[in-house]
C-alpha cells in the first residue's frame, strides 16, 4: 500500500489488537475502518483504571438502616416518637 | 418523687403560683412563675456539679440564678426560657443547634472541669436491661474511649435549647466537661442513621455546625469521627426505649424498633479502623 500523503511505502503493524499502517517515509499512520474507535475505547479503559476518582465519602455509617438499607426515612408517623428527639 | 420534694422546690423558687412539673425522672424539674427549679439526682457529686455550673459562657449557655438543697438533693434555680417542644416539630431549630454547638466547641476548657459524662450515660442506659437484650449485646462491641479533650455538652438533643429574650441558648450543664466534642453530634447522627431524622434535617444540622466553624468532624468525611459515637448513642437510645417500654408494659414503638434493628447491624458491622 502507498502512503496517500507522500506516496512512500506503508508497512503493516499490529499493536495490542489494533491494525495500523505506517509510512516508511513520512511516518504517517493510516487506520482501518473502526480502529480509531477501538483506540478511543482502549484509552478510556486505561484512564478509568488509572485515574478513577476515589469514591465519595459515605453519607452515613455502614451500619445505618434509615436511608441506606432500604427501609427509608420513616416519614409517616413521626408524632409517635418525636418526644425522643427532645428528651434525655 | 418524694412527697415533700415538690413543695420544697416551690418554696426554693421564691415565686408564687401553681407549679408546673416539667420532668419527673431521675431529676425533678418544675416551673413556677418565671423560674425553673431542678432537683438533681440523689448522689450527684456536688464539687463536680459546681464546677460545671461555674462555666459561664454568656450568650451561649444559660446561667443559673442560684444553687440550694432540698434534703439530700442539690437544687438549682434557672430563668425560665421558652423551650423547644414537640409542638415546634414543623421547624425544629437544627441550624441554631448546630451553630451553638460549634461555638461551644471553640471555647477553652476551664481548669478544674471534670470529664463530660456521655459514655457514662450509655453504660447507665444498658444497665437497665436484661443480659440477653440486643442493645446490651451491642454495647459490648462499642469503643467508648474519648479521642478529644475539648469542651463538650455531654447530653445534647433538641430539648437542650431554649429561647430567652430572643436569643437561643444551650441549657443543662449536668454532663458538661472535657471530652470528644463529636459526642454532641452523635445523638442526631444516631437518629439519622436509624431513619428517624431525614437526610435534609441532618444536612441542615451538620451543615450549619460546619459553616459556623465546628471542628469535631472532618468536613470531607464526617462519619470518620461520627461512626463510633453514633454507634454508642444508638445503643443508648435503644436501651432507654426498651427499658421504658418494659417498665410501662407497652409495646415498642416504631422508633424503638428502628434503633434496635440498628443495634443488630452495629454488631454485624465491624468498626472502621
């Protein structure tokens, strides 16, 4: 295959499952259909593994039940226990 | 209550008029006219209580009008403010509470002040239970060691706020002392963790505490400091609810059930190191 830019000879390489052609003259690279997408996908995966943000701190304790364990905040009948919020 | 105690407190109030009993537990608290009179529990250490009553923080902590005695009970007399009551339910003063605690925690510890008594309250609460009761089992997994030495209220909840002459104040220095101030946030944290206080209310409380410069928790991960004390207060509140229901021969209410179920999870979840 001939380089579309400088008409030099292009050589085929396989790098991590991506098929590329590189020109011996100008070092330009030719990608086949779908290979640019493959490269982007691989770059994203690498970035996620290496630069993933730390998980945000927990908004409650690991043993909490009200909002984390699926019981939900007890909206309905608060009157019944509200005294507990006001006494020792 | 001992039969003559009420009459004795009315005499000590120096006011006329019918008394209103505000609380009749280990303490007896009455209101007569514009003063509140409190008989402290029998066996209260007088030197410790006096050291606590001598902490004067104008605009922050209500100051007593006097200290007296009724038989073997120490009695304190206070100006009557407007308490926060369950009727204020529509808008509990979470922000005011958070701000007052932040200011309290910024004060130096006066020399001679005893330790705060939060952990003692936990131990006393589970002492009312039977050996196999869940909160009592969960108690054995708690770490009650204090990791700070700041000025701490020791028993903070919404009922420890009053309005006097338009200003909000903290009341009840009975458990005030040096210790880890994060304990003052632990009871609302325990309510929140058991679903008794909504995430919104919890955020308002903690947010106003942090915005007012509160230092007991790290803003980026407040549960790092809160986890242990909130476990302790959950056990205390569950134990108190259970003992009270048993004494009154009533069923556990929804709040008690939620707290006891948190005790189970506390036992199943090792504390973060």
